[in-house]
């Protein structure tokens, strides 16, 4: 049965579901549960600080029983870098010791992400695209126009705050998401060949 989906603002009770979706879309858009021993660590990087520090820019899809998708944004990546460092990553690091360089496991990679924090890209385009976002839908919610709807909800919130543009990073291993963003009108800001693209969307 195809369930009706409601798009609504994030509520604190959604946190565990958002962490779960983060993991279930972590393998270049596909289920990453088999890759990580720690099911929470990716959420600590890509979800927790966003909803904790910028809850007004977080929206979810609710099928009546559970949350099946989200978009998480921040209006100002420079401010978010500083706040997430002071109020999030610096507190988490003692729980996630930096692994040795010989440890190539996905968990070790995720621990390194906690140590890297979320610095803003030092690029000339950042003033034009100061916001950034993450979006993930479970497979049952994909391909039904809900990704666009989530994006439009975030764009609306960012426009209301006078934000001129938003950027995102997408891995080269995720051609579906890459094509989705370009279809919506995102343009290429940067490319690291074979690894990832940085794309931008003009909100003015
Ligand atoms: N190629 C071309 N057009 C596409 C593609 C594609 N691969 N996918 C969607 N579209 C088009 C649709 O046809 C539709 O067009 P229209 O509105 O003009 O009719 C429009 O894009 C919107 O499509 P949706 O159905 O809203 O897309 P969906 O709900 O599947 O959301 C998303 C796309 C977010 C990539 C979703 O499939 C998903 O969550 N995938 C798994 C997780 C993932 O990869 N997340 C991105 C990680 S990168 C990051 O967060 C920055």
C-alpha cells in the first residue's frame, strides 16, 4: 500500500528516525546499515547538529506511522561551522577517539568526520551560496515528488530569511541524486573528478 505522506516541520521526537534514515541512505543513497558497527555515528555528523542548532530549517515527511524522509539546512555555513564546533563536535570527540591511519573501516572514517567537524568551504562562491543542506528519503518515499517538495519547503524558509543561495555536496557514486539536483536547477560550483560535486542553487 502506498501511504499518504505529510510534509511538516521537524519535531524533537523525530530525532531517532532521522538518524536511522541517515544510515539507511548512507551508501551513496542506498542502505548503509551493513557498513557501520555504530548505527549513530553518521547521524552525529550529518543530522544531529543541524536539528539541534537550526531546527527552523529542518522538515520531515511523515507517513502517519513514522518519518520516512527529511531535509536539513543551515542558512549560514560560516556561523554553523563555529556553533557546531563549540556546541556539538568538540563535545562528541571524547566519545569518538581519532582512529589510527591504518584503520580504513567505515566507522573509522566516520570518527574522522567527527574530528573534522563541519568547516565552511573557503571559496569565493560562499557569499552567494551561504546556506547548505542534506536531504534523504527512504526508498518508499522516493520518486513521488517529495524530494522536490522538501526542497521547496527549505527554499521558502531560506528566502524568508533573505538568504541568497544554497550549496550542497554530492558524491560521484550517487548519480541519481546528482541528476535530481541538476533537474531542479542546481548548477556546478566545483568538482573533484571522480569524487564529488559541489552544486549551488540561486534563491533570488
Ligand atoms: N534524473 C533526472 N530527474 C530526476 C531524477 C534523476 N535521477 N530524480 C528525480 N528527478 C526529477 C523528477 O522527475 C521530478 O521532476 P519534476 O518535478 O520536474 O516532475 C523532480 O526531479 C523531483 O523528483 P522527486 O520525485 O521529488 O525526487 P525524490 O523524491 O526521489 O528525491 C532524492 C530525490 C532526494 C535524491 C531521493 O531519491 C533520495 O533521498 N535518495 C536517497 C538518498 C540520497 O541520495 N540523498 C542525497 C544525498 S546528497 C545530500 O544530501 C547533499
